């Protein structure tokens, strides 16, 4: 309902060239790819069928000129890596030209609960080994209100926002 050529045109006029997009079906994704292409935008596509029938999704989308990548998952725990790795391998077998994208979790103070493993290095090592991703991506909101544990990624409140102590550790781990 909110996706239209006008919205893609606005994104292009704002300087965007690539966007991530989720659609409920292959047919709707192809419509969105058509609109994006008409406005000079490339999409990282995500549709529910990628998890159940990845080959079908790849065959249906791989020829579209606006497809930049397949967006498989956002912030998975380590327990999902084997299954996601299989999805990536199955898509690559059909379409080796478009990368698969999985955005990883950030380092956390409670790794067992969020990552599913004892520490962030184990999480990253398993992600790289089990999913064979062509690019490494992980969210991390580095700003936090003083005396709070609540991330504040988008705004400062009366100069009370500080940088999380773990920000540089996160960068070091990811860059290594």
C-alpha cells in the first residue's frame, strides 16, 4: 500500500540507489522490482518463500534488472545458521550472480540469550563458517543515554547521549 513509483522516485531524488524490500509474495516482489527499476533503484529482495522454496524464489527473481541481492534474514541467533547456510547454498546453486544478505546481531552483554553462544567471536566464526556469506554486516547502535541501557540510535536528548563502551570492541572484532 505504501510502495509506489512515487516513493521510489523520492528515494532516488534523496540520493538512494539501493533499498531493502520485503514483499508477501513473488508476484508482489516482481511488481515492486518493476517500480523500483523504472525509478533507477535496485532492491535487496525478501519474500517468505525464500525459506521454504529458495530455488523457486531465485528462479522467479534472478532475471530482474532491479534485483541487487536476496535478503535472507535479519539478526539471526547462531541456532539458525545451519538452516540459513543451506538456504544460501540453494539460492547460489540457481543464481550465483546475486549475493545473499544476512544481517547479523551485534555484540551484546547477554550473548547466550541473544546470540545463542557464549561470546561474540564464536557467533561470528560460526556465521562465517556455516553460512559462507560474501559480506559481513551487523547492527550496532553505539549511542546510549547516560545511566541507561536503552539504545538511542537516532537522537540526542539534552546532550545526555554517550558512546557505548563496547562500540570500538565491536568494530575491532568485525574488522578482524
